[in-house]
């Protein structure tokens, strides 16, 4: 059972890493930031467009890097649609906990659908050097939400 789940998660990561559905630069956006992981060369830029009520209407990204970094960015875009900035920060905190430990016992039930979508990346905790690859797009997104132009996974 465990090996089947691991294989499924690996397939999801490879699919999103090779053919990301959301890798696009937004024509109109309200915030953007770049992320850089100098240790491995992963780079990402995230664009965010807000709806009038302050929720994220659309997010896009461009990335160069490993399958984990690109898959994380693609799954992130799917997970943050319709959320306000504070909810995104909470989701990132839960995702970062999951990436470091493999689980997120502290995740609020409101985050459950988004965390379920991100679960294929839970296996990076077995490879500590890959945690930075998985969290880089999130650091860039939070930087964009905070009005910063750059973020680092360091």
C-alpha cells in the first residue's frame, strides 16, 4: 500500500513537473516576485491578480529548475485560487511543515482541501535538500503578497 501511494505521488510530481498546467506569465497582475535557490539553481517568478474582494483571482508562474520545484509551483497555483493573503500564509505554513516532516497535524480543517492537493509533495521530507526546492515557489508567492520583489529559499 505504501509503495503504491509513493508511486502515485511520484507520478503526480513528474506530471506537474514536466507539463505544468499553470506555467504562464499573467498579462495583468497586481503583485509579482522572483525566487532563487542558489544552491541548486532553481528560479521562479510568480504573478498574482486579485479580485475586487481581495481574494486571489489568478496566479501564474514561470520557472526553471527541478521537477519538484516546478510541480510545487503548479500545485501551489491550484491551491491558492480564491484565498485571501492571510489564508495563503497559513497554507504555506502548513505546507512547509508537511514538506519538512511528511505530515501536518497542526493544519486547520479549512485548509484540508488545499493540503490534500499538495500531499504528493509530502515525500520531500525524506530528502532535506529538496525541501528548499518545494518551498521556493511559496517563498516567492508570499514575497509578492508582502510587496517584496525577491525571495530566497535560504
